[in-house]
C-alpha cells in the first residue's frame, strides 16, 4: 500500500486497506509479536499483530511524501466479540474511529457518533465541496462538535437507532420497539412510543435500500 500510494504522485486517489485479523485462520508472520495463550490465543495474537502492522504503516506513512496531503481513517465495524442476550448488543458496537494526517488538528468527539458521519466529515476535511447522498453529519461543523447525536446499528436482520437515553429496534415482520438505554445497562421497554423518533429510525433504515433500488440518486 505504501509503495502504491507513493507511485500516485500528485494525482488524487482513494484507497481502502481491509484487515481481517479477527477471523480464521489467524495466520501471521512469525516473530513480530508475543504469542498469546489460552483458548482465544490465536485470535488475540492475530489482533496484536494487526495493531503492530498498523503502527508500522502509520510510522512509514508519516515519513512519506504524501502524508501532509492525505487524510487517513482507521475504523472498525464492531469490537472483537459481538454477542449478548439483548436484541442488539449495543456495547459491542462501541468502536474506535480515528482520523489522522498531516493536516489534521487533534480533537476528540465525545458524544454519540455513527459510521454514517464519517463520509461527510472526510469530504469536508479534504476540502471537497460536493453533493452526495450521504445522510451523516459533518463533524467539522460547530453544531456537531460534540457528535452526530445518534447512531445507526445493525445486528444480523435487526436494526437499531440510538440517541441519548433511547434505542429504537426494528426486526423483520415485527412492530417497532422503543427502549430506554444507558451505557452498561439493559434495555427497558418504554410505556409510550416516541413516534417521531421511530419514524426517523425507520426512514434511515429504509433510505439506502430505496435509493439503490429506485436509482434515486444521480451524480
């Protein structure tokens, strides 16, 4: 990847590097990281190697000719174990999203934020003035300095929409359900449905499928 990026010269480019460290067969180069023991040892060792490799990549990228003119995003889709008795194991979808690059000023976005916010934020950081179908929030704008304020979750066929203190859950062929939720606690069914919030949740769940199926977006 580093050699490919260098070869691009001054030409703008987009590239994706995908790591599957959390999946079998957990085969990694020998002698790079300490081998972990226990039943999850191979998985934990592979994850440790992914951390090592990412660190090496960033260190070399910092010394490259394109570092000052490139925006990097490091993000995952869920943490190492997605499981739980809840309809959606919300705590397992608390993930890191790190944006770095020579032009990036360090800051922390403390509030609820979703992966859907990353695209418009990256375009803004790159100085791209564009029209696009992305429904996320640009986290560089003052009104979103504390976060996007909501997160979209998907667990198999179940979809969720989380805002501070509440989660809307949508399952196939079942009525929409709304719950109160605080980090570290179980979902508690609400006695009165927040109709507007449920409509927002359903709209965000349906929009991508409808847009693609109906070819609603034209660049």
